[in-house]
């Protein structure tokens, strides 16, 4: 389905085509080599393209949340064999299934999209996004979100589902939170509870954040009240 690495023209055209079916984006009608039949084929092509553009990935997750009822799940599944990686759609569904913001009918639809798919061999979700061996590549490994990891991918880019609030969705497992916390303390020498909550995108409770910090070997609390902070004992 995806013929080549998408160019700026291809992505601009994709945004344009998605906007015509209700996606929250704008683009331009630039030339490309695709002749598509129906919104399901457009969605599947966009899913393949999303591995080259985190913004497109975010647009598609939000489109699934808001416009799922305009798509026919069976038609999407029939196109899986033509896709480079239909697991991209499974990842998008995973973000919504774990978000706690969906109703039962949406859940059934998303679960059907995932049925029968298996995780890919471990690999980065986004192509050509990180410099090999660079800091951002290492952060993607250390801070990968559960939703990507469930399907064999590595990435830390959380999709935005509300433009006004810039609200993102995505979760971290205990190992990933430990990596984030360790790096935070190493970089800052001392941290507050708010520092840690911000580092994990405020996606865990204050109680869980406290448990994570207190279970870190060698860390101690200094002070109390608003001025309290944690640092490694010396």
C-alpha cells in the first residue's frame, strides 16, 4: 500500500484527504501517486505513513476516537494484508483502549481491529526520527509507552487528543517509570513530587508517584511540606 517514504507533498496531501473525512487537521491538495477507494483505504494508508510522522499518528488516534462510527472495521481488516504493518492500527486502538475515555461500543470496535494481530519483532515505531546512538533514541528506549510496547514497538511520543488543553494519552509500566525517575534525579540532583509527576505526564496518581520515589534505593526526603524534596543520600 505504501509505495515509498512519504515526502512533504505526500503528507500535506494526506492531511488534506483526512480533513475531508472529518479528521482534525488541514493540508493541501498536492500531487501523489495514490488512487484510493474509500475512507478505510485512506485510513490504512495513513496508518502506514504514520511511522514517518508523529503528528500524523496523533491525528489518526484522535480520528479513531471521534469518527470511529464512520469507518467499517471489516473493510479495514481486509486491507491488512496490503499494509506494511497493520499493527500500527492496533497501537492506535491500544492508546484508546487504555485511556478510560471510551464507551463499550467503541471498545468492541477497537478490539475487533486488533483481533488476530501479533506484535512485531521489537523495533522503533517511527522511522528516521532519531539520530542513531543519540540521546533521543536512548530516551525512546528507556521511556517507551506501554501502548507501543504491547505491539512490539519502541516510542515515547504520546498522541494529543485535545488541541485546546494539549491533553495526551499513554501509560508507563513500572520499569519505564523507574528509568524516568532515575534520569530525573541524576539530572537535577534533587526532585519534588511535582517534578516526577510532570516527567511522567501526570498520568499516575500522587500516591503511585510517592510509592515510586520511596521505593528507589538510596533516596531520602529532605524537609517537609511544600519545601520538601528528595535526593540521593550521600
